[in-house]
């Protein structure tokens, strides 16, 4: 039976792609695919372009999903995920991405950012041979944290407390800490609140794992989103933000460690984050690979 290519069909494929990614995860993510939570977080992100989901390509063999070519938030970028036995599809997937996932650039020509993990030499050779060039500024590092057992105690500044969204889920406070934490000026617009609600709509989103460092006055000082993949016993950190008024107090670190601790109590042995910032490396994360970005004007 020939391999069948089809387009993303609707919400039912959200779970199907997530299951595919979880099923083929390998320790250290040596399959080269996204973690399942990366896909789910992207799909539920307020900036995700739902109007383009029909451009996501799915390859099936005998009714089983064997490969996915998708963007993260919007067209112009492409990520390639395969069953270990179907990596040979990647040149065909790149053809598909150029036709369906590219976007107009500043000069009117269509542009594609194609991502390939730094250990995937074969695919890197394919994109390089087609005239793509490396864009170091768009590279995406991934770091790993080995979860200790028992989990050691860590400090929380006096007067602050760590809670989860299962304890209090104030969308306005969430909106404010994420707006200010990602260095947007002024106060957040109210229309963003529905986007914060959307962020909690994924099938694996857990309020009890999303940790808030709450200030004595009730404000949300720091926010740490945390995801748990029970199939593979891994945690994924996304997003993390601290209000500028509360930085350099150890609150972000405490929120991240509390989220990891909670995942460890559920059975997670490894935590990942899509970053190599010194913030994460300072308390035990170590970089393990980078998704290199290759760019071409088509």
C-alpha cells in the first residue's frame, strides 16, 4: 500500500499528532521530533495561526501516521517529525514545506525557515544542498534536567508562596505577569485574556502543575508552565516569566523547581526546556542539542 499524504483535518488531529510524538520519543530526544507538549503548547498558543492548519501535512502508511510537517505558530517555518523507519521521507517533506508552509518575505518572494537538529547530519546535507543557509539567530537549543529523588529543598523568599492554578486561576493576573514578564511595556490589553484562557485548553494542560510565585500582596510575581508526558515520564517547561518588579529574587527558579518537583512526584525522571539561557543552566539544566534554522528565499 503506498504512503498517503493528507492535510490536517481538524481538532481530531491535535490528539493524533500528540500521540504520534509521544509514541516515538527516544531518551535524550534522539528521534529528533518535538516533545508532545511542544506541539500541544504551540497549538493552544494565542499566536497560533489556526487559519493555516490545513497546510500541515501528515503522511500515513496503512492508516498509521509516520510523518508530520508543521509550522509552530505561523507559516514561514517548518518542522519535520518522522517515525524512525521513515526518515527517508524528509526530502519529500521539504518539498511539501516549500509549497505549503512557506510565506511571503520582504521582497515578495516566498521564504521558508526549515529546522533540522544538529545531530541530523543527513537532513542538514539535504537542506544545504538545496541552497538553504544557516541562521544562527533563529536556532532553538534544548536543555535537559535530571530529576533527583528525593528532590532537595530550595529557598522561597520570605513572604512569597508557591501556588498552582489549581489553587487560584486568575486570568487577569496571569495575563499581567506574562505580559510584563516578556518585557512588553505598560499594562496588558484586556483582549489578551481570552488568549490566556486558550492556553489552558489543551488536553494535557494541568492546572496543578502550572506554578505561580505569589507576592505578599497577591500579585503573580512569577509564572511557570509545566507539562507532564506520562507515557515517557518526562516534564517540559513552557512558558516561564517573572514580572520585572520581582526579578533577581530567586522566584523564577523556585517556580520552575516546584513544577519539576511536582512532575517528579508523578514519575518524571527528566525535564526539558527549549533554552540554554544561563538562568536554566545555573540550577542544573545542561544543553543537549540545537534545532538549527536553515533559511531560503524560494
